[in-house]
């Protein structure tokens, strides 16, 4: 899914209708999202079961 979004934003620039992609990631999935360029939204959820993360889609659209 990430590869499809990256492709659409690079090739079909007019399809982007959002700036940020956000996820509420389970702790086991955090490394996957980090590997794909997602950043943590806050440190307040460090001890929770999930972490809020975001990716700036405009970084890949350039």
C-alpha cells in the first residue's frame, strides 16, 4: 500500500488530496512504520499499547 501511495504521488501529482498520513500503530508495527519514514507524533504515548505516528506525503511528492 505504501508503494502504491508513493507511486501515485510521484507519477499522478493531481491525485493527492491529503498532506499527512497518520496511523495509530501497535507497538509491534512501530519498526515497520519507522522504516517507511513515519515519525512519532508525541512522546506522551510512549507507555501505551499503540503509538500515534505520521508521514508527510509532500516529502515524496517532490
